[in-house]
């Protein structure tokens, strides 16, 4: 699992029949410092995430384990929208603030 920020949408007028009706998101993996880690990735949205939200994504065969992606040709799925992150007893992210806290 990886933390990522939703940075955009991907629109495909033609795609595999199993993906018709799915929303594709461009997500940028980030660290707990909210800095980008690597290149953006396209993932299937299984939870209704929006631009700017911090999400969890999963890749590989695990990406096909959600209700929306079962038996589909996907390698990355956004499966959770992060509300709070706590590290070492301290809250380091709150969705209501929208960014990592100090």
C-alpha cells in the first residue's frame, strides 16, 4: 500500500468492457512529508476520491481484490480515502486540514 495524492483524472473514450463505468485517476505517490515519490500512476477509483485528496492505493494482483475491480485488467486501485494518520502517538495528517501537520 502506498500514500498518494489525487492529481487528476484520466478519460478514455475506448477501454476494455470490464472497465466501462469506472473512473480512472492520476495519483502521485507521496511520503509522510507530502513530497512526491516517483512518477504519477493511473489507478481505478474504487471509493469516489477527488482531486487533491490523500488516498491509499494498492498495486499488482491486490489491485483486483476490490468489489469494483474483481476480475478486471488493472494493476493499481485507489481503495481508501485517508481521514487521519497517526505516527508515534502524534497526528501527522488530518483530512479536515488537507495536508500533513507539523
